[in-house]
C-alpha cells in the first residue's frame, strides 16, 4: 500500500456549521471565455485571523445567508478547494473555489431558478463576508510519494482539486516536497471557451513536458474517429493500453472529480479496457480502493 498522510496531519472540522469561520471575499473573477455556456467563477477568500487550514483535495462548507422555504436557515454546501494549502498568494492566508452558477428552468412555471449557494458565491463582491465550515475530506488527498503517477479525470468545476494538485507540483517551491513523478490530466468540457484555468494548464504542460501530460475532451467541438461527440472516456480510450499498464503500478493513483454522470462513461471504458487483459474491472477497482489508489469525488 502506498504511503499516505496520518490522520493526525489531516485538518478536519476546525470550524463547524454551528460556529463557522467568517471569511472575506477578496477576488471574484469569471473563469470562462465568451461563447461558453453558463457562468463559472474563481472566488478567493481571505482566511487570515483564524485557525482555518486545509490540504489539497479537501472540501470546505459554505453556509449561504437566509432561510429555505420552510423558514429554516439555509444548509451548507460543500465545494472542492481549488487552491493549495499555501493559498493563491503563497502565504496560507487565502482559500479559493471554482464555482458554477446553478441555473435551470422551473418545469412547471418556466421561471429561471438559481442555486441558492452557487448564486450567492458567484454574486460576491470583494469585502463581502462568507461563513465557512470544515475543512472535510480524506478521500482525495495526494500521496506523500513525490515519484508517484497521478492520473486525474475531471469535468467542469471538477478541475478544482486538480488545480490544487498541479499548483503544488509545478507552480510552488517546497523544501519538503519536490514532485518528480508523472501527472496526467484528462479534462472534459463542452468547448475551448469552457476550459477553466486554460492558460495556466497549457503553460505547465509546455514547461514541464517530462512530468505533466494534458488531454482535453471538448464534447461540442471534437469528434471521435466514428464521428461521435468527444467525451472524456473517449479521449481516455485513445490511450487505453498505456493507461491500463500505468494503473497496474503500485504507486499510481487515479482521481476522478466532477458531475456524477461522468462515472457511467468512465466505468464502461474501464470495464472494456480491463476485459482486454482478462480482468474484471469491478474487482480491480475494489482492489485499488483497498490499496488507497482509486479516489472518486462526484456530485
């Protein structure tokens, strides 16, 4: 089994919903470019002045103000943290999220309905206060092994924890951690304008060719050889044999984050790929989980 952090080192529930940390918004910027569907933001909070700390791969609870339709205080929503433990400014004083505004038509009235918490976050202005709880989560943590192979499978804002991983690996300097393994990101979005953090990802893929591989799946702009839409599992299928071989290595960790609907396609791809080697995917998936090498966070 690969080396992971001891529970003592993992900060969990430093702040609880009953006694949350009050952070301040310091930045709210649009992440998508013209032509992309929806509204997705990178929002940065000042968390100085308290004891809040976190690790890459953890989530934070955001408690939106106001009450629900039953007159009870709005419940918290969990969001994957998009920054490293040092924060975007490298001083441990900030925490960042990647948030898409939930928006849909009411099936009966036809009115536009907005997600309570995502709408609140996307509308924040610098200086606005936000109540946070947590952090939570031990499922998506990076292994301590700097020689590990890290396969990341993301759709949409599921890129958040992987942004944290990659910033730690390639953008920051650490005395106690110098990543020298292989990071391989598969990122699925509708089109080029929807690729979150594209400039940074492309720069890292160019600068760190030896350690970082990057593959996009643009479902509305790319097609498979058979003319079908290019979803993330289709892009992965182009490297099926290589991926399967790499996943057998005891120091390879595979992470998946995004909408729950992505799991079916990945599961189908993995089932077909494993079968070529005479293996049953569900059994191997279970083995990888027991070894702490298969990490899934979908919503």
